[in-house]
C-alpha cells in the first residue's frame, strides 16, 4: 500500500549529483549578493533593470511593434516593474504571469523626522507593514532612499552598509531598569512612537538651542546640500544593516533581511532571463505596497499593470474593445509570495501535515486568508491539477501548505487581485522562518527549487 501514499522527504535527500549541489550553492551565492545590493523596493527595481537590460530586454517605449520573442519591460515610478517575453501564441489566448512584491517590512521616516530629545538627535519613524516592534531595537540599522529637492533634483541616500560608514540604532532599556517594561505584553513593551533612530550626540558650539539637531543639519547640508524642509519630499527607509549570509554548519540555509518577498523576486527574475520563444507570453511583475494592502499607484490594486498589458496588445497590433478582459480570463498566474516555514520551536501554531517544511521544496498555498478562508482567492481544483502536473513532469519538488492552524491567524498576498480580473491564480513561494523579522531564514534547496518551478511555469 506504500505506493498509494504521498511521501514527504527533504529535498537534500534527493540530490543525486555533485553538479546539482554545486548549482544550488552557486545560485544561493548569487541570490545573497542580490539581497546585499538591494534592500528597498527602489533598489530592487533599479538593480533588476540593470540585469534585464544586460540580457537583451528593452523598455516598451523602445518598441514600435512587438513580435514573438521580443523582450520588453516597463517601470512604474521606480517602485514596481513589469517584464514580458512575447510568446508565439496570440496574447488573446492568455499569458503566464508570475507576480512577486519588492517591498518588505521596515521603518519609514516621518515627514518631519529630525528632533532633539535631551542630548540626542533622533529621526522619528513610522513602521511599515507588520512587524514585532521589539525586534527593531538594539540592532544596527542603515538608511536608504531618496530626497527630492523643491527644484526636482533627486538625491540617492545609502548610509550604513559599507565598512567605515556610520550605522544607526534604536535604544532599549537595560534589564536592570526594565522591570515595568518586562511586565507588559510583548506587543506593548515597545511603543511605536519610541522607534526613534539615534543619529547624533554632538552639540554645535555656535548655537544656543537644540545644538545636537543643528549640528546634524549642518552635516546633512554639507554632504547632500539639503535643508530640514527637504525631508518633506523624501522617502527614507531604515532597514537592518545586516548582510545576507550562509547559515548553519552544513551551509544549507540563508539568513538575511527582506527575503519576504525578495526571494521570490530574485528567483522569478532569474527564471524569466532564461525564457526564449515561449508558446504563451511570459510576464514577470514586481509590485509595491503589498505589505500594507497593495494600495496606491505602485501597488497591485492600481490599473498600471492593466495599462502595460494593453500596451502589449497595442504594439502587437491586435487590440480591440474588451480584449484585455479576455486576455486575463485566459491567463494563469503564480502569486510568488513566501510561505510560513514550520518552526519546531513553535510547533503549536502549525498543522505539521499541512505546513511548509524547510528544505522540502517550494510551497503551494491553495488559499491564504484567515479563519474561514477570509479574503482568499482559493484556487480551483482544475488549476491545482495543472500546476501539479507540470511540476511532476519536470521533477519540481513541491509541497502543499497552509499558513498556520485554522484559528491561529493568517495572511494575504496579491493573488486575489489578479483572481478578481479572471486570472487562474495560486500562491507559490519559498518557506521562511522568522518572517517579517529583521533577519529571516530560507533553505538554499527551496530557493533553487523556486527558480526551477518558475522557469517551468513560464514555459508551459
């Protein structure tokens, strides 16, 4: 009867060649290098554009007409991106979409961030996405982003990543004085308004008031030519200054910030680079704002992606009224977002038989949501069978998973947004430990499997 059972085993047990093991480790090294170069959504889009242009992709504005095999992309306000390889079949027959998101939980600076409290200058923050606030204290932070001056000049900022640069931090109470704090619930121990970043302690001897703040302003003006008012039109993000590193004595894991969802960004990016002359047009998208609901004109709820597909139809010379709706209804998508990896130290929150196990391959989530599948697209059985078939036929190791026990919690992705357009969608991503923490963990086997899975999907 054993042949009737679906057996689960670690992917590391199925590695049958030194070449495969070498590929996994080399791919993981490339991925970690990517993570270390791009920690914010703007940096992800900028670096990804550089990579795809090196592989023959051109901006859609560079094409008058589109033909099978053409490689095209569009960037939306520097924060989201759509990439396509034109297929041999008409767009009307549908497209294969893989969608990941480039944003990750972080600390955004407030519009008027610079203050002096006591003898310290601080940058006030407003946390972005779902975080455990206590995890962001007493760790090294780097500052990334842009400052746009009134005249339109854009200044790129990155401080804290390189040797010799200063880092930043958020202080916490010493245990000796934290008796009252330690009696509070974990979620209340650190107040959001106290997530203030230390940026200086040296006073300006020539000023009477707020001497430390004014010294910081002079330094900023000297380095960037800005005044305090320029913070109003800036997007500055505090992110962990940690580097992505190999984790474990066996070197099987990856530790790094922002793997939700940059692991799916990188693996789908690598996959589409290798797509040549597909039957169906292959589309890879990196959205913004997923961590706060996908709203805004760079989020997936906007119609900019629809405009991109309409422009493909225009330049393929086949567009007509209502054709966009038909394209979506004939299309298939993998919502490439991470899954909660089963953590043995917190086994009480997962149903082990329906959990994403680390090192067991890419996770497929038929539905996400919370409780009674609330706010979930819930892929139909026919589409699950299609994904199952192409993965099995191409020896892709996968696992079906849920995001924790039924009544414990839940989460969402961009899947429902494309499903609402008529696209067949299922969530398909890499299991992650410590999701949304400043340092997340993935398996090198799962990361490589995601790349293989996404490449398979594009070509089917």
